[in-house]
C-alpha cells in the first residue's frame, strides 16, 4: 500500500466523484467500490482521467467509467495490464455494465481477486 495520507485523500476523491454521478452510474460506482475494496484490499483508490480507479504501487489495476461522462449507453469496468487476468493468448479486459445484480457482483469479485493475485 502507499502512503496513508495519499490513500485517504484518494479514497475521498473517488467517493466524491462517485457521489456526483447521476444514477444509475452512482449506484454502480458505489457498489463497485465496495466490491473492489473488499476483494482487493491492497488496491488504493485514486482518480485516473477523472474517473475512479484502483492502483497497486501507483499503477492502475482496474477502473470505472461512467456512462454519463462518456455519453455511452453503459458504464465500463476495466482492467489495465497490471491486472493478472491472463488466460491463454486472449482475454477480456473491459466489461459493459448496465446494472449490477448478484451474478455480476460475484463475477467482478472473482476478477478483482484474480487481478491482484
């Protein structure tokens, strides 16, 4: 983990950014934040291009992009190359999210655990 002061300010910035989002982005962002913090406790929240992201040793592992900001019909949850998601010669690194239900939450939790593993 990084410096506690930096991590605390990063958490506050991420939570404020999520709180300012319109629904359903705000609801998705809040739930993603909880899932990531629970399943990847070593990841530090920070803003990345103005959007919530979670980093290890300063390098972004995963991120959330609101549909509203990017004027798309779905929010995006994605991973950067620091995530350990390799599966053969090809694997997904981003997912469209229109809503989070229990099956999606379980899949995201498993992906975050694998990404930091």
